[in-house]
């Protein structure tokens, strides 16, 4: 059985506008978290910041900027 390579998997998924739309939702969730920070308590800030970092990691992993360019007609 061949070992899957995450980079190859992401590259394959990047060919599909459905994947781009999904990642677009991830970016929207990130932006919502940033907005939530304005009204958050000190205790909530750390949790929200952690979610933002997770979303950022996903967006970087899939090269969101290039994915947006590739599928701009579908977003």
C-alpha cells in the first residue's frame, strides 16, 4: 500500500472549486473569531486566539492566496 503524502493530497484537492469554497468558510470563521475578540473577556481571548492560530495554519497549509486566485470565479 502506497504511503499518502499530505502535500500531494492538498495539491489534488486544490484542483477542485468545492475545496476552495470549503477553505473560504475556514477563512470566514477566522474573521468571525477576530471580530469576537473585540467583545471577549480576558479569559475568552486566549481560547479565541488559539482558534485563530489553528485557522491560520490551515490557510497557510493549503496556500490560500493561490487557491483564491485559482478559483476566483467560484468564490
